[in-house]
């Protein structure tokens, strides 16, 4: 028994491997559709669960909206271009730096500070929280005393239109404060004032069946910037067109629109501020130099007037034209050098002894100076370090090692810049000294006059220098004031953000498609898994493909759709039914196996109980008796007898009592209601059925019955469980092996091969019982080898009932049946 079970398991596994390997070549679409039908309830369950999960996901997942705006960066300044004034901001405002500015947390914090986000208002539901941005029914003005209140949910309940209370949790303590509408209330953590805007709406929300709790949160802008920063996206759309796209995502649609539009406006405002700030510093520097030049010019005028009055000098001889031109050139160069020297002095004051350095001021001071490019590189490096420090301060504390490291680098860069300034200043002083010496030598060569006139000429020259310097400053101031008047942001908002109506997440159509595909995929995987693991016999073609012997197929027995009667004998009740015709076909096919004259014997067996062995034996005997043959059915399945149940008789005596000699054959033969059909029951269950069946008395009994009956049908035990009936099967004329469709395993077919090959039962044949013939309409070929369409017409019992029964069914009932 154990060996047989192990053999069956091994055969099943080998068939599974063979089925997987030959899947692409032997895929049975009919079987696959049949398995889909059998799994239909599971498929409905998968689709129901998938769509229910999709509904819950869409219902309770917070919606995420996205707003976008498009900026075009333009740094052209019309006034600067007309006046040919150097645009020192051009390097600062190129497209790459504009993107970095928009991505900076410092700038994002500035944007959030302009919006009504100091206090945010919420309605708390069972599963979701909705932010009432711009649609709040009350306002809360707060003055924070302790940082612990930041981010805390402060619940508000209104007793009436003029009063209520707030509740919040600090640590483990729940704190409650009463308030009156419009009246300031002082709490340890904050001062607050509640103002009611729409009390009927507040009342309706509080009186609802599932009332939403109203609460507000006091926000720290730094913390809010850190929370929102990951939702911000700034990217370059076109380098050639210098366009930038700014987008922001949030659960509140109106908030996303306000943030991106505010970013565009603040970017333009920041541009105007920085340009105006730098130009104002230049004007302040020029005006300071103008005041100094004015004092020098006035001193020179006073000196000339005093000298002329004291020495009564009215005029001096002019030097030759060549000498005069040379002297004027040297004087102009001296003025330029002195201006540069003054710039370097201002630059040195801006750096030396100051912890914070305004890099924009340094750049503005260097505008138009010949050594601008030399110092600009160092200033830009210093600016990058300062920017890096500002970004790090949002991530670490001021005392961290990273901040200390970058501050050390800043100090080193400042020292390098200061040393460069001092070095350039020293070189300028040397050039000024040399220039003064040249001017003095030139005067000595061309002014061979008395000392009074020489002194007068010197004073006149100083006056001329200061006058030229003064006029130059006035000219520059006028130019920069005109440039400042034309200083407007040239950045253009190409596309303003509008309030989105459709969320970017979750996407309803995508979620439904995913749910549909998931359910479909799981259903197909389940069906495919069942197809791969399917090990049941469904058609005679399955038997033909798997068996390795020359096994005859007697035929099939259709599945009886109604309750089988206790007698199990159906062929007498509907002689023209589909089942009766099936047994007639089996009876006819048996003649091809053995058609010799004389009495015949048939043994009906199966692999296990429940395959319809007794049902086939009784009805086969009945259809043979219906042809006028005298038939007897013998129940040899003494362990589980059923023949007596099929005929509704007692089982007090039978084969077991005959074989032990207690009763005679004549005493145990019973007559059925059907003419020419007798039967012998199994009798009481003996302790040794195997010994009784293989004994000599069994052979003698069969021989005696053959003399009295034309056909002896033996209902033997299942050979897959016990081997009692093999000896009987070897001796009969028609050994019949029963398989039941959708019940018998494919591995059972190996038992038929074993009987055919090992037990030398060459004439063994197979009957497939319980075949659902209606399933043929699904395209699954059973390979009957014969049909049932004999044109019976109406009034033939079972066939008519089946057709009329099906015709009354709707399509869906027929599909689910």
C-alpha cells in the first residue's frame, strides 16, 4: 500500500514536470477556460477586493495638488545700456544663479513670510484632516512666549458666537483657556485673540453627527520652510529662452498657487532690491567723494585768492603748448590714481575688523576700476563661502564643526583679499608719488620765473586738478541716478499659476487601472497555477495521452444533473435518455472486445471509492438485460458493499455467506424489479475478504452462474486501495476500469497501465463516468468518438428534460451553473 502511494506521488510529480515543460506545445485553451469558470467566485472576490481597496485608497488618501508658474530671466537695464554704465549685477543674475537663488532655503523662507502661514487652520475628521487655507471661519492672532507652542494642535470649541475655549497639550498636561470673541487672552505659552468670521458655519460643523474638530497650529517659519522645502521644484525649461519653471505640491490647492505666485513676485522684488542696494552704495560713495573734492576745491580757491591778494600777482606766463599738454595729461592721470586709491581705502574699511562682509557692497565699489577683475575673483570666492555658511546654518548649529571649518575658510579668504587690497594700494601710492615727481620736474623745466609766480602756478594747478575731479564726480553721480531711475526688474512671468482642480496624486484613473490590472493578474495567476497543478481527468483524450498501453476506450457516461435515485438504476426509467444511449454504446463497443458465443463475464473496478463503479455496473447490467439477456450482478466489494442499496434489498446474506458455505447460491440470488436482472449482495462484511475472493469456491461460483445467466457482472473492490479483485479481473471476458471526470486523478491512469502490462490483462477497457457534456460548448474536446444526435425529437424523457431545463435558464445562470 505504501509502495503504491509512493509510486502514485512520484508519477504525479513527474506528470507535473512534464506538463510544465510541454506547456507551450500542449496548452489547452478549453481547460483553461473551464478553470476560469470554476474559479469564477474567486475572480469575483479578487475584483471586489481590488476595487474596494481602490475606493478606500481614493477616499481616505489626502489629495496632493500642484501649481506651476514660468519665469523668464532678463537682466537688461535700458538706462545702463544707454549711458554705457557697467552692469555689475550681470554676473550675479545669470540663469544658473537665478535657479540657485530660487532653490535657496533663505529665499523660500522669505516667500513663506509674506503669506498668511503664521497660523494654519484645520478641520479634523475621522480619517483625514483638511486645512482651511483662506477659508477659515475664525482667526487667531497670537504672540508666542514659549517655543514649545510651535506645532502644537490647539483645539477650539465655541460655546456661542462671543465665547468659547481652547485646549492643547504641553508635555503631559492638558491646558484649557476660556476666551471671548475679539478679547486678548494671556496664557503661559502665548497671548491670543480669537475673532469669529462665520458663526453659522461653525455651529453647523459642531452640531453635525460626526462633527469635525476645529484646531489651529502656530507655525515657526524656519520649521515650516524645512517641511515645505522638499515639495518645491525649480527647473530650467529652456536655456536659450532663459525660462524657469517653479512648481509646488501640497494638500491644499489654493496654498500651492499662492506659494508659486509669491515666489515669482519675490524673485522680481529681490532683484529690484539688490540692484537698488548696490547702486545706492555707489551713489553714497560718489557723494562722499564729491564732498571731499568740494572741500579741496574751495581750499584751492581760497589759497589762490589769498596768494594773489598778498603778492599782488595778477597773471603768469603760460608755458609752451607741448609742456602744457603734457602737464595736463599727468594731472588727469593723477586724478584717476587718487580716485582709485580712495576706492581701495573704502574697500579696506569694509573688510578690516568686520565679522560680516557685504560682498555686494565690495562689488559695487570696484565697478569700473582697472583692478576690478583681479579682486572680483577673490570676492566671488568669499561670497560662495558666505552663502555656504548660510545654508549650513539651516541644518546644523552655529557651534558645529562644519560651521567652524567654513568660518575659518572665510577668515582666510578675507585676509587674502585684504592683503591684495593693501598690495594694490601700496603700488598706487608709489605711482602717485612718481607722478607728482614728474609733474614737479616738468614745472621746473618750463617755469623759469620768480618764486611768487611759481607758487601761483602751483596753486592754480591744484585748483585745476580738484575742479576736474569735482566735475568728474558730478558726471558719474548724474549717470548713476539716471541708471537708478531705470532700475526695474526685467524678469517676466510668462505663466501665472492658477488654482488646480485635479490632484496629481492620487490619480483616480490610474488607481482604477492598477486595481483592475492587479485583480486580472491575480486571477490569471490563480487560474494558471490551477492549470499547471491540475491533475484531474476530464476527457478520454486525457486518458489516451497519458496511458502507455493499448487501452481500449469503451465510452463515456454523461453526468446526471438531477439527484441519482437510491436504486441507481436509470436506464429503465428513461430508455431513450442520453445516459441510456451512453450505456447502449458501451454495450455495443464491448462486442468488439469479445464476440464469442456463450455466456460472458464482466468485472467493473476503479482506483478509489466514489468513481461510480457500482453505478456503472448496475446500469450496464440493466441495459444488457433490456436487450433480452439474462443478467446477474454480483457484489464482490465486501469491505464497502453498495449493490443492496442500489436495488433496495437487505444484505443479511450474500457472497460472504456463500463462499464460507453457509448459504447456497439459490438462497442468495435476489430478483430486481427489472425483468431478466438478478443480483447477489455482498453479505455480512467478513474479516478476510481477500481470501474468500481468491479461493477456489469463487471460480466454481462464477462457472455455475455462467450456466444459468447470459451475462455475469462483477462489482469488484477498487484496485487502487486493495488487490482483492485483480485475480477476478484477469479471468473475466470484459475487465472494465472506471474513471470519473473531474474527480479521478491523472496519476490513476498508471494503474490501468500496470494492470495491462504487469498483470497481463490485455483486454482491459476504460469507461469515463460523470462527463459534463454541456461544457463542450466552451471548446473543450472530449474526444467521444461518437455522438448522441439520433433525432429523437420530443418526448424522450431525460433528453427532453435537459434541453427544456437549459432553455429556461438565462445566460448568466447557464454561465454560473
